[in-house]
């Protein structure tokens, strides 16, 4: 008996199969036929949902962006977590692939996939500041922050993370990256009118494989 599944369920099964293959064999080393075999579907089914392997990659990036934003939103709305801790955890949530090892991350940084990379940056710029705004407002009410431009400051923070710590960080030495992180923390405190040392835990964003990004 043929099993008929909801279109979204089937689509996500294809994406799951593709993600596994991209991470094990690389994007270039994965064929549509391999995805079809792993997902256990007919060839016509995959082309019903996706036009090409590149279309599958684009859909995976969209799904990842949605998951990152959902994780950030869940943390940001948890009033049981102190403001500063909530803000740091939300920053970490929006940096889900912090070691840059996933095939999706590698593919996005390739020149030929610049549009996908731009799409991710745009999703972060549009999605993250509204999520963080609730935390900043709570911090202002508690006297932790003092800024007349909270939303604009958040846009600056997200833009900086996108530009320096996503696009540019891999080109820096450990010492250079440490300098950028210290400058970032210095400016975070001033943007939000926070006490010195309030954002020191932002350093966790740049720890890799359980060690330090600067070792």
C-alpha cells in the first residue's frame, strides 16, 4: 500500500536526507540520485518540490535561518533568565554554527553562493533586532542599560556580527580576532550604556571545539 505523506513532511524528509549527504560527502560530491535514494522517494517527487540541487541548498539555508530565529525568540522571551544572561544566550543562539564546520556554512561562503549568503544576512538583520528589543527594554526598565537609540543600536550590533565575525573572522589571526572581540565588547557597553564588564561573556561566541578561538 502506497503511503501518502503531507507535502511539508515529504519536503523536510528530502531536506534531511540532503543535509546528511552534504555534510558527509560535500555539496559537490552529492548527486540528486543519492538524495533520492537516501530519502526513499521517486525521482518525480523530488522535482515536485525542488528544481535543482541548488534549490535544495537554498531551502536548507531558509530552514536553518528559521530555526535559529525560533531558538533566539524562545530564549529572549524567557523572563526567568536575568537580562544580561538572556542577551548573551540569544547572541549565542543566533550563531548556531559557531565553528563554521557545517557544509551549509561552507557553501554559503563560496563566491558563487553570494546571493544565499546575502539572504542569510538579510534574515538576521530583519529578524534579530525585534527579538532582542524585548531584552533591551527589560534592561532599560531594570536600570542595566541607558540608551536613547535601542533599536538602532541593535541593528549596528547585528550588522557588525554579520560583517566582521561571519564574513571576515576566518581571515584574521587569533591575536587579531581577540582584538576585534575586545573592541566589540567595549562598544557594546557604550551603545547600550551598560556597566563595564557587562558583556564580557560575549567571548563565548568565539570559543571553538570546547577551547579558545585564540589559542
